[in-house]
C-alpha cells in the first residue's frame, strides 16, 4: 500500500508558474513509476508527466513538453511538478499516481486554475 498526498495547486494567471508536490508514504521502496495526471472538466484523465524510480527517466505529454518539469527527491519520497508558462487549457485537477507492480495508487487531487 502507498498513500499519496498532493499540495501546491491554486489560481494563477496565464503565463504564470506553480509547483505541485506529491508526498508518498507506505511501501515507497516498491514504487516503479510516479506520474502526474490531470483531468479537465468534461474530459478524460490524461497523463502529463512521469518519472521512473530506477533511473529517473522522464516522459511528458506533448501538450506540456518544454513547459512542465517532473522531478523527484528520493530522500523525501516526494515528486514535484514544476509548471511554467501556464495556459488556460492547463486548468484541471492534477492527480499524483504511483505504480507498484500492476497496481495504481492515486492521490486526492489538487485543483489548478489558470485564469485572469
């Protein structure tokens, strides 16, 4: 079992920045991949960015590539999502995800709203 707690969402103007954090607890040593997903109103949940535990390789959705950066602090069992040059279409609930074996664990989500 893994528990995930997100923080850092909020309201920001277009072009602004936010940093999300996801603190993991429990069987963190078994986590294979940690990711950030997002779900906008009326849309399906989509992958934004992911980082592997073994070698720190990252992967980004085309929509966020070059603007978002995922990183991890292994000592703190925390993953971050640095979001820059935010656009109104980035407005969504952002969810942290951890994969252990074939199981997915989710955080409660944090709202990010990009608006003037």
